């Protein structure tokens, strides 16, 4: 895709990755983009680079506007591989350019490159770079979502280069939110934002809330947000701040999720009566079988629902492997303000339900206890117990949701 002017003399010069479906273990059915930006001013400035596989695409886009050797400043907002691993390709063409980066970012790129012959300048919140008509302001945003992360604000253009924050994994011919909504829907874009947050940024909710508040308190006028993935926000950039604050505050739907796996179908046979019990109390419920669903989708749905029941057969006295993997992901993402319970089947001896609750306690989630287990396939009496279990969970969920 060709370079796109996003503001007067500011260009998107990134690349689209239509084919990627696995982004460090995160399912990306829509593909993704690697966004970076070229600012044409008295002193030409490049904001971020792209994944090394797409270095030639980036250079072609830059050459369509200017000789890369003319670039005087290179700003690196974030050193993850998909944003920094074509830095050497840029520096080979403009070796006298100055790199602006956070202190932790500098320590990081020293592990990627020999920077002894590069001019690297460490910046912090409050530092500015005058490049002609424009003044660029640097704001450190550690753990949004790496320790090195920062954002860059172009004051005269009211434009925030936000690195991974406010991004989405979407490969689309649309460069802007309003163009994407024209092709798809606002709900699809919001879902992509939630998907991205739930699988990548969930552990950092408190810090995200703090940094967004800090940016808002700085009184910056922002009419465009340009992230390093997905579409650029120009229609209503305040909307994405609102969505992020909702997520940072652990906002969830007043609904239930059942996540399960099954070995010979016994645990699966518990699903319908449990779901019927939940619905009998007027609570919506979604059901996900793990081995039929990408893990990142299950995580997103977990995040969206206020309450989740996890169902697992017992295998070798512990939870089924796919369930254990799901819980490991959840533990790493450290969700808050969610009600959880467990159910399952067993043959020789139980163990899965107990292990699931132990994992919930390690994570620090709100428990709905006790769980329910059945021996082999559920009997008619077991189905009635499952229905009641679903009912009681839904009642507790409605009470719990009113706290938020």
C-alpha cells in the first residue's frame, strides 16, 4: 500500500500484513498493520519503524516522498520487534540521524544492535524536539505496554503518536476509523479494540488509567491518534480514550460465559442444563469449547463477561490440558472484578474442579463456590443439580454486577 498523508505533510509509511494469523500466540484473524510515520518539516523526522520482514515496503513508501538519507531524526516510541527491527535499515541510509528514545528503550536496543556509531539521545516526559514549524513532545508511558514505552505528541497538528496504545490488529485498506466503519461496522472496530486490550494490555489497567489521566491533565488538544497497529483515530479520538478507561476500570457486560473442554462428552453434557439455569434467571450466556476456539477469542470473551464458569473433565487427577492452558493465560493477564466458578466430570477420582478453584485463588478472582462434579455421564438427577447450579450462579452474578 502506498504512503498516505494523514495530516498536512505527515505521512503513514507503514506496511500491511494480510497473512499473519499468530502474533506471539495471539490469534489475528484480521491480519495486522505495522504503522510508522514520516513528518516532513525543516528537519525530516521518522516516528517508529516496522517489522524487519517489511523493511523494503517501508523504504519504498518513504522514497515516494523523500530520499531516506534526508531523515534527520528517528523517534522510537517502543522497542518490540515489530516496531524496531528495521531500524538498522533506516540507519544504514541516514547514519547521522539522531535517535530519540526512552532510557529503558536505549538499554533494549543495545541488545538488538551495536549502537556505538549511532547518535542516540535519551528523552523523558517534558522533553521537546523542535523540527521547524512543529514541536514534538515526549511523554513516557512505562508498561503501556513495555517498560520502554513512550508516546510523541505533535502539538501544532494536535496529533498523538501512541505506539501500541489504542491499536488493533486489523489489516485493511482503510487507514482511518471512519473509513473502516464505512467498510464494516463500529461494533467490529470496537471488538478489535477490546480483543487487543484483553490479550495484550489487560495486566496494566491501573497504569493505563494513570497514564490516560496524566495525558488528559496535560491539557493536550488531540484530534487524531496514530497507533502502531490498525486504523488511525480521526473521527472521534476521545471515544477510544473512553473505551480504554472503561476497560481499565474492568467494565464488563452483565452476562455469563461458559468455557469448557471435554474428553468423552460427559462434561459437555453438563453444559445445556447449566446454561438453562443461567437463562432462567434472565442472564445472557455464551458458550465456548476451547479446542474449537482460538485461545485469544476465549480470553476476549472472558474479559467481556462479568462471570465465567469453567468446565473440565479430570485427567490424571488434574484439569484437562486445554483448561490448564486457558487458566495459565488468565493468571498472566491478571484480570480483576470477575466472578468465577467451576464444574466437571470424573471417572476414577475428581481433581479438576479443585485445581481450577486453586488457580482462581492464585489469580485473586471472586469465587462462586462450591463447584459441581458428576461421576461419568450426568444422570437425570445430575442434570437437575446442574440447572440449579446455573441458577444460583446467575443470581450471585446479578448481585455481584451491581457493585460496579
